[in-house]
């Protein structure tokens, strides 16, 4: 599948802003399952500095600054991406979650070190007892790592309500667990924390989901904005992507921007502004299938 993705973020300030510094993660990541044919980032007003970078996790990022008085800012990322879908393993995984630590010891040191980085706590996914308590039925029922992870994904989908009015980026994961409500970022964090609670490696995946549903299917939740899912490492097989918001393994409809320990590592756009008063932000995302 080929897509054109247009991600437009507009800020309006109640007062004059003097300087702002920003970092974006809006360029689709090169990956065996997808190829980014083109990517263009437009910033208005024109930035005084703009520099592309590769971050710690290998994602493409862009730093820019606006260094003159302005009352607003518009950042538009336009990308054309070809998605081939997830790699299909030659045979079902036999890896057991209980032997994960031993399996890591048998891996090449550099590869094992990279995986271990996603086993540790992170700013938006702290450890607390409710995570392991929630995940336990999936791991007690399934000895296989893949089966336990898939079961956990299905339970989150059934137990938690999608509610965009309940959380913001500042809402602690503990509140999501207490009230069983949230959005795709929250459910990805919940799955990540639950998997890490059992000693596994899990990472946060940032991207998009095709906005138009297949013929005869209902529209998928979270399709009109940035989307988020998670990925768990399965020894002998690699990373397995899971979307607890829609209870499915991501396919050709998913476009990857990048990954990190949690949302804080790969936000589409973040920055600081000096002045500006109260900002108003509007985000519009269009994912258009191409012939």
C-alpha cells in the first residue's frame, strides 16, 4: 500500500511570542516493512535554524527555531510512504515468557543490550503493582510469550473504554488503570507497563492508521489523528507489534514514524516558546491511499 500523509499542526498565541525552539518526529522511519519515498517539512514563519537529526533510537527528528516575533506557527509534514506490512515469521514462536532472561543471555551482547533498554522503567510508564496484577491472568494462562502478549492485548481492548475526553498527555498511567479509560497512547503505555512488569522488553510505536476503513468494515478507533501502539520482543522471532486500541496486529494500514520507551521519546512535535501567552493548538491528519 502507498499513502500520502499530511500532518498539519497550527498554534495560535494570545500574545506575541518572541522565540520558540522545537523538535519534530514527523518523518516516517526507514524500516524493513516500509519505505519513505518522500518527506517535506514546512514551517511558517520560516525558521532561523532547521537541522535534521537521528535520535538515540534511530528515529529521524528535526530541530528548528523561530527567532523573531510571531503570533502563531504552522508546521506541516507531507510524506509519501510505501507499506509492505509486518514480516510474517516462518513458523510460530515457541519462546516462553518465563525464559526471557535466559534467551537474552544467549543473544549477541550488542543486540541484547538494545533489547534491555526497553525493559526498564520510563518517564510515562512507571512501575506500580496494578500493572502486574492486571497482566497476571494472561501470563498464568499462556506459557508462550507471543500468546500471553496477544491475550493481554485483547483484554485491554475489552476492559478499557476509548474516551478522548478523559486523558491528556499529563494524565498519569495510574489514573488510566483506575478508571479504565483513555486513548491509544494510554493503552500502548498500559500494555508496555504490563509486559515490562513480567520482565519483558516492550517499546512505544508512534505513527498513523489509514483513515478510510476497508469496504464493509466499521471505521477503526483513532484513525483521524496520530496513532500509537506497542511492540514486544519475542526471542528467535524479533519484535511483535500489538495495537490494543483495536485488538489487532498492525498490518499495511499502519504507518510508522518512530519508536521509543514511551510517548515522551517520540512526540510528533514538542518545544518551548518564550512569550505567546495562552496557546491554542489544532492538529489535522490526512492519510490518503495512493494508486
